[in-house]
């Protein structure tokens, strides 16, 4: 393959992966899945009923892996057996995956609310009707972008893994990045805004999430609006960089040309990882030096 064509395909893959990461994080924020979900689940037990969608039956990695695998399997059948256009096949596969994901979302949030009946947590049908289409829309975008990445890697870049396997792997990856990157923003900064930032979460405050939004009772829409400012884009950039840089080294230093170029791709990958580690360490040290650790107010300052 010509290097310029390969770089153009990589650019498209990076854009699709960035969109997939952002939509995945926002989908989990609307439905309250993964890391912060434990506090949403705990809130009614601590006598804090809420109107937040609560759909996590598993973490984001297995959930997204299932979603993307279903879409890839449907697309593969449509392409191979019915000779459908790849674009339409990927769209139909993503639509089927979104419907499956929406079904799991409804059954899980209703099941969780029903299991908390003793704690007076209502089942808000209007919230389920309004939030589920949004969740399905985000899941469609995520699945479609992951399928685009997987299809281009399989057909154009010549990846040895089949479409379904690549979609499964990238589904786990985007879910893991959403849990480790975007959900930190949602859980630490959004759910406990009534406590001073940096003070940590005491055991006595577990489940005491913010239940009132900027206008009325807080719901998943409010969480998505908040996380779209930072958590979603950061997740998208993280997943986009992972996909782009992971494929960039093997495109520039094509192992198929010679064994030496294959080893150059390994060395380039190690160098990139080391640069990112050092860069992250520098940023963390600079932030700690600039803001310092959280300190309690002194008695005289509190009285003043």
C-alpha cells in the first residue's frame, strides 16, 4: 500500500475512534454505568431516592464488547451472504446492536429499581421513555464508528483478525478507556458537587449524590450535558490516540516489507509509550506543585 493512502486511512480511523470514544462516555453518563454507578446504586439504600437512569448490569468493557460484536456479526452476514453494500451493512448492524443495547438498558434499570423497593426507590416510566432513545442513539454512534475502524483495518490495512474479532477487541478497549478516563470526571466532579473539591469522599457521605440539577431534579440528561464539556471529549481523544498511534507505527514501518522494519515498528511503539508516560508524569508533578494537596482550614481561618 502507498504510504500516503495508508496515512489517509489512518486519519479516518483516528477520527472515527475519537467520535466513538466521546459517544461511549456520554452514553454511559446518561445511563449511569460503570465506575460512578456504585454510588447511584447505593443512594436509595442511604435514603436518597433519585431520578437517574441506572442501567449497569456489567462494566462498560463487556457491555460495549457485546454491543460491537453484535453489530459486526450482523454486518458480516449481510456482506458475505446477502452481498449488501458494506456501508449499509455497517449501518444495519449498528442499528441492531443499538436495539439490543436498549433492551438490556431497560431491563437492567427497571430490575434495579424494582429490587430497591424496600428503600422507596420509584420506577419512573417517563424517565425510561425519555432516556432510552438517547442511550440507543449514543450506542448506535459508538458501534458504527467502531465498525468503521474495524472494517478499514481488516479490508484496507489488511489486519489478520476478522471484523467481528476486531470489533470485540475495540469494544472492550473503548469501554475500558471510558471507565478510566471519562467516568472519573462524572463521578468525582459531578455526583458530589455539594462537597468541597479535593476533600475526598468520606464513608459517611457514600450514596449522598447530588440529586438536583440546574433546573429541577437531576437526571441523565444533566449528566450528559456536564460531561460533554470535558469527560466525553477527553475520552474520545484517548481512544483516538490509542487506535491511531497503535496503527501508525505498523503503517510507517511496515513489517511486511522486511523483518528490520517490523522491529522498527516495535521500537517506535515503545518510544511512544515512554514519551506519553514521561509527559503524564510531568503534567502531574506540575499540577501538584501548582495547586498542592488539599489542606483543611485552620481554626483561626475558619472563625474568620
